[in-house]
């Protein structure tokens, strides 16, 4: 379908891209070693942390995929309220623990508490998931929208967006990612609020939007017969826990904060920001019921319902800002995934292979790894149209890979009896069975809920049972005692 987009709108997006590339080059001058690249020297202040958390949280797949889902099945108001719960838990409970442990990557907790096998397995899972899913699918989602703007074939758009992300991530690492995220944070909110303002103006505010759609689309707790019913709400709430609490992808920012208090307040304010963002994400899906004809929607890819609403509503200039916001959302998520994967490879595998090298050597390795992983993720983005909708792909991978890891982290921190061998077997069991359930389509329209429940419960049950069966050794007791001594170290807390 052809879209009429002005030269002014295109120029706004091009200026944004040039500015982003300039930031990557400028910031790269201050990157001297691997720690600068991976955790930005632990120098993030409050605004930088809020901006980079929020920019990473909001992705182009949100505005590409979610409106199509909402158009068909609606959205629960209760889910919007629950959306920020994981942020608050991360801030209050988990961030203080992580900061005491002084890690460069989240995977270090698994070797510290369990052993190298657990760390290696989880690092591999994270690298694959972040490279293919969060990087590849996000680049695809951004390319779909940018292809509309520039009238360029999807393949070339995927390659172009990948090059932008690789350029400034390669040069500046997390510092470059964070500064560009701060800029994108402002642009994203400008674009979202502009789009929301026009929708509310057209339909008469939130009440007008709600009144313009069937009542079941905005129920507080829809029934299980609805695709976005209460099982889906529970699954989405649970999936927020590994996303904010245990993933290298997001928590790398918390590790880079100046102090534990900065990290804590950064997450709390991110939770506050997440609520209006969640409303603005789903708004075009509801508005499409009134603003787009059923005949037009029938001709669209479900991922294009949201962008089509804004193309219909926004005037010249403002549409360009909106497209820049969407590109910002995609880039800010893709760069985070790419950086997380390259940092994990360098810290968890290469450093073990060559432990005597200097910081600049590890920086070089991490940069080369960034390019290699980007090639792999870009290849995945090119076949993404064959995988189904962007949202389904993202959420199912989180359910399959991240929920078992979240369970293992919680057992590590809150249950001293959890054994390393039990962790290995339970992670593999939960991941494999979750994958099987997802592939078989068990649960029908509530497939996401069934997949989430399977991977979570299997990991939990197998881990607990095996930990009771496997004999406790002196080595296990010593390792557990050392780990909990670190967590209880008041001096580490005060220094941080």
C-alpha cells in the first residue's frame, strides 16, 4: 500500500540519523578500555539512567505489533497498571544486591553462586536470544515502518538500520548507547505524546476512545476467551520480571549507575514513566476501530495497524517527528541487545580463554564481536517476516529463555539449598519444554500463558526436587557461604 509522506518528514528522520552517528563518533574518544565499553565506567547519573532504561523499555515492536493485537482483542486496563511492577521490585530488592556484588555482566552471579557450567549455559542462551530476538526482530520492526517512509524495500531498510546501530555501538559501547538513548528518550516521548494528542483530539479524549470501541476491548480483566484475557495478563506481568530484574539486556544499565541509590531511583522513575507509555502504545490499536475502515485494515499486515493510524492523522512535520520517535525506539532496543551480547561473550568466554590480556585488548575483541553478532542478528531480521508478528516472536522467546533464568536467580539469592547441577538441569528442562509447548501451539489463543507457565514451573519444580536429592558437599557449602557474605557486606554497600 502507498503512503503519502512529505520531503519534510523524510528530512527530519535523516537529520536524526546523522545526529545519532555523530554522537557515536564523539563519545568514542572517551572509551579507553573494556569497562568503559561495557558499563561506561559506572558513571551514569539519575537522568541518564532513567532515559536509557525507558528508551530500552519502549521499542519499535511495541508500536508495530501491539496496536494490531489490541485492534483484534483489546487491552486490559489492569495490565497497564501492573506493567511497572517488575521495575519497582528490581529497584527495591535486586539492585542493592547486584551492586554489592560489583559485576560487569549479569551472568557473573551464576558462577559466583553456582559454577562455570551454569554461567556458560545462561550466557549462551542470552547471547542467542538477544542477538536474534531483541536485536534482529527489533531491527525488522523498525525497518517495516521506515520502509513506508522512504519507500525502500524491506531488505535494504534492515541493512541500513543495522549499519546505524553497529556504527555507534561499535565506537562508543554503553556510553554511546546511553547518550543516544537519552536523546531518543526525548524524541520518543515527543512522538508518542504528539500521536496521542491527535488521537484524543479526534475521538474526544480517553472516554471518547473507550466509548468508540466495544466494551469488551477495555475490560479491567477480560475472560480467558479473549486473546488478551486474564491468562495473558498474568503471563505479561510475569514476563516483566526477567525483563527488568535479571536480563543483561536491561540490567546492564543498573550495573553502570554511579551508586545503588541512583540505580534504585532510576528504576522507580522508569516504572512511573512506563504507565503513560503503555497507554500510548496501545492507543492506536483502539483508535483504529474508529479511524480505519474494516476494509482497509483487512488489506494491512497486522503489524501496520498502528503506523497507519498516525499516517492518517498527523500533519507534515509532526509525522516526521513521529517516525523519528519510532526509529529511536527501534535503535535504542537494538543497540542494547547488541551491546549486551558482545559484553557477555568477552567477559564470559574470551576473558576465560585469555585472562592475561589488557583492557584495550578486550575492548578490541568486544568491538569485533559486536560486528559479528550484528551480521547474525541482521540475517535473522531478514527472515523475520516468516516468523509471524513482531510481538509474538519477542514475547515467546522471553517466556522460553528468560523465565527459567529468572527462577534460577531467585533460587540462588533466596534459597541456600539450591545446587549447581540442579540449576543446569532445571534451566535446560524449563527452556526445552517451554519451546516444545510453544511450537506445538498448546493453549490456543492463550499459548503465551501456557508457555510461560510451563517454562517457569518446570524450572522451579525440577530445581527444588533435584536440590533435595543431590547430596550437599563441602564445596557447595563453602561457595554458598562466600556468596551470602558478599550480599551481606555492609562496607560494599556503603562504598557504593
